[in-house]
């Protein structure tokens, strides 16, 4: 008998949809499988005014078309006034903070995080979650672990502020989750599967290059153990980040791994191999619903253990593991 899994309203809590032609190409690839997702604001220029937020929301909804998909929008963190935060709150799930220059399109990010205490205090008071790209400007393999001190300071100084550590990649971040009730985290499927060896241990693989960079085997083991339980404050956020092929297969490769269309088969394969299929529902939906208090459209995704060969391209974007065959596939979405 074919193995199968039913998932209710899967959510992707960290997605890059971009804009214009790229948005039109990639939004349906998330919306065909997911009932909703958190849309990142690092456009050029960033989504950092209410006017731009409303424009981007309508662009995303147009690109999603008839799919039952709820976009959960974010603002790009800057020195907002209280009036701006009050006006934005009904339209967002949180505000995303990028340290300046940490990753793709983050040049307008924050230079001195602790100089923004007044904004964090207002977000705490208004109950607006803070989503964080947690990397310092240190040595690339140490950036996240070093940033854990900033998370610690934020979590203790603002105990009522809900803080999401986005796309965690280290054992240190997993351990931190247990220390503070107001910390939660997303983790990407690719960081549950690859290490730096897959990126640069043999021939360089630009399609696995992202920020934060994949780390050591013991980091991957800690992340995977937390996902398979799953940890009650850990959510699936793919960080699916499309770049045109010429920006990836080039000298000066852009950071970002494109996974949107393969996420659910990839996760089913991984969780089955670890005898944890029963944890998948909480990891891809229930934890996020509880932590953010969201009620996504009701959908049921039927996954079956039948092979899926990953296409070489989706338009001009090369997905993770292009050409490889996964043992699971999506049979239907109702
Ligand atoms: C993301 C992108 O391309 O927008 N890149 C990445 O490597 N993950 C930005 C980000 O989330 O860091
Ligand atoms: Zn991201």
C-alpha cells in the first residue's frame, strides 16, 4: 500500500516573493501547496511605509490569483513612529529587522540595534511581533552564535515582545529557544538537510548558498532533533529566495535557495526517514497558528510516497536539488 499523509493548512512562515515578473512566477508555486505564508519585505526599495505595504499586499494577492492562500505581510524595520506602527498593525503579522548589509537587499537595515529600544518598546506595547535576521558582522560561520547575545538582551529587556529568530542554523540558537518564553524560531528544510560541506566541500554549489550559510553537522543535528519533535516554538519557514539563474551561476553569487515548489515532498521524505511523520502537522502549521494566533484558509494537502523528479528550472530560477528525484510527491490539494 502506498504510504500517505494528509496535512491541514500548511503554512510557510518565511518566504521571499519579490515583485513584478518574479512575483508572478513564484507566488503561485507557494500558493498551490500552502494555505498561507509570511511574506518578507526586502524589496528594492524596502516595504517600509504603510502606503507601500498596502501596494505590496495587493500585488501579492493579485499574483496569488484564485489559490486559497493568506499572505501574512511584514514591514521592513526602521525607526518608526507610534502613529506609523498603529496604522500598520492591522495589515501586518510582524516587522522584520535586518542588520544593515547582512543579506540580500538589506542595505537599509539597522546599524545599531540597541539604538532602536524605543521602537521595540512600542512594538511590545502594541503587541507587534519582531522578526529578526539574527547575524552579526563577524566571521561568517560565527555570525548567528554571536547574535545570540542580542537575542538574549532583547528577550530580557522586552519580556512582552514576541521575537522570532528567523531561519536558525546553529545548535546555539536551538538552546536559546528553551531559555526564553518570548523567543520562537523558524527553520528552513534545507538547513535540516545540508551542511557547509554540501555548499562548498566539493565543487561549489551556488544553488545551496544562502544567508545564514549552512553550518556544521552538529548544528544540523540539533536543528533536526528540534524539528522532528517538534519543539513547540519552532515553525517551518522555508526562506525560499528566488534569484534569476544568471545571478546564481556567476562570480558574485546572490544568497538564497529556492525551495517553494518542493518543500512538502522534501519534508515528507525527511520526516519519514526519521520516523516522525506524525510531527509534520505541528511543524508546518499548528505551531505557527498557535504562536501567531492566525486562522488560515482550510485546505488539505494529500502527500503520497510516489516519486517526484525536481524540474531543472522554474522559469529562470533553478530550484534546490534540480534534476534529483524525491520519494514523496503532492497528489492533491483540496
Ligand atoms: C534572502 C533573499 O534573497 O532575499 N537570501 C537568503 O540567502 N536567505 C534574504 C534573507 O532571508 O537573508
Ligand atoms: Zn529570508
